[in-house]
């Protein structure tokens, strides 16, 4: 009987622990769903200038790689540009990071208050972390023939990428 009571007490404690974990996971799932719904759209009045003159070579969303046929997720836009193009800030903001970005050469992360932008595949940078930049201010030049541009809503670690194209002002 003592063993049965011990095992029953242990099982009750385990059930209570599992119930507590279910409650925590349920509330986290509700919070995540609400955050994603809120983040699905950046501020409706968001207007960004194009960070560089050029045509959009790759768009946000999925992409089938030409050679490997692999399906890749695109979190931003690639602009086809001239080698001597000037890359500029898409809006007023603070440079939160300027330097190497894995897979994107060098780049800049800008905080525009409620939305972040990433401008990358840059050669020499004309700004440093902590600088305040105004829309149209020079950030640098392209490393090669493409410049990468991404918009993120500051939600969760690293933010949530959204399609930048609807927020770009006409050329």
C-alpha cells in the first residue's frame, strides 16, 4: 500500500506539472497568434523610398533556383543595379547595425520606429552603428550588381520579414 500511495502521489504531481505546461503553451500560442496578426501589416502609412535605382530582379516570397531547382524563401527584394549606383536610406532612422551580414556581404540595419529595414550586398559603408540617417542619405555602394532590401516588423528575435514592395514609393 505504501508503494501504491507513493506511485499515486508521484503520478498526481506529474499530471499537475503537465497541466501547468499545457496552460503555459496554450497562452503562448494565443500570444503568438495575436502578435503575428498585429505584425502581418506594418504601419499603414509606411512609405519608403527605393534604396537604389534599378529594377527588381527577385521578389519577396518563394523562388525556384534556376540551376538546382530548389525552392528558396526570399525575405526581401534584390535590385539589379549599375556598379556605380548610390545606395540610400529608405526613410529617416537610426543605424542599429552596420557591418558584415552572413550571406549578404556588408549591410545596414535601420530602425525607423515601428519597422526595421535591412539594406545589404554593399561595398564600403558610409554610415556607422548609432548614426542617425535621413531618407535619401547615402549608405554606400553595391558590392556587385545587386542590392538587397528587406523590411521587418520588430516582433520576436530578429523581427518578422514582410513584403517591402507595397511600401515603396513610385520611382
